[in-house]
């Protein structure tokens, strides 16, 4: 049975208020669980967190891919916004650094971010087109940062994937230490990516209090 609808003033169908509320609860629950546990969380767990039946969830989102795409649409928009601000910065090296730092922060704040970003590249054509456009903008930013003499000539656009994967690995750290560790990692990476002229501008955050032994007690 399809979701009940009403007709708005413009003659377009819209979800009934209770159906719209269920949809909002499902999206909120999915976002929370994806952030806490990653994208493999069972759909039934999402339905329970939302306080709806599994049938209601699957009426709105027939498969996991459609739910993931909807939940992370805002994050994709935010990524594009962060990149646009970096590209618009009159100092390309500063824009480059801010982009790397902000994307890393977004990853740590939301555990499902990297998984969703990578999976939607493979399964959603529209997102794939947006990713290619963003990659072209990032490539232009990289070229301009190199022209300032601040970014190493041997940095390549594909190195961004290395940054994303390395930073996402910090999700295995104790939760309270993840952001601090990420900020220190980003500083190390920017130091490596920068030329000698750029390195004097990079400040390494203080060491994190997490030790090797804490890896055994990190939250999953």
C-alpha cells in the first residue's frame, strides 16, 4: 500500500502529516545510528529507534541505498559548500588547508560520512556527477596553491582519498580523543604537503593524551 497523500494548494501531492512525521523520525534515527555505528546497522534497528514498524520504513525507503542517499544529502551539500568557500579564498593555500581541515572534522563528527561518501560514488549516478564536478574544482584549487609556491609540486588530487581514509581510521580511537587526534594528523599531513615556505605557517596541536594501551579500550 502506498503512503497516503493529500493535495496542496498548488495541486501537488504531499504526504499526510502523520506520514511526514514518520519520515522525519526515520531520517533522524538513521542519521543517529549511521553516525554511531556505520552504514551496516540493521534496518530493523533504525525502525525501532524511529518508533515505527519495519513496513512503514520500507514504504518510505525500499532499500538501504535510498535511505543512505537521503540521510547524507545534506552532508554532500555541506561538502560542496566547504569546497566552494575554499575555492573562493583569495589565498589558495589557505583555502586548501581549510578544506582539508574541515572535511576531516566532518568525518570525525559523523562515523557514517566516509562510508556514505564512498558508497554513493559507486551507486548513485547523480552523486557521481556531483563528485566529478567537485573533483575538478579541487584540482583547480590544487593547481593555484602550487602556483603560490606553498603546495608541493608532487601533490596530486588523488592524495585527497589518502587523507580521507587515513583520517577515518581514527574512528577506532577512544571517542573523547578522536577530534584531537584528527587535528594533529591533519597538521602533520599539511606539513608534509607544504613546501618549506609553507611549513613555518603550520602549528602542530599539542600531543593527545591517548596512549597505545587505550586502543584496547576504544569504543566500537
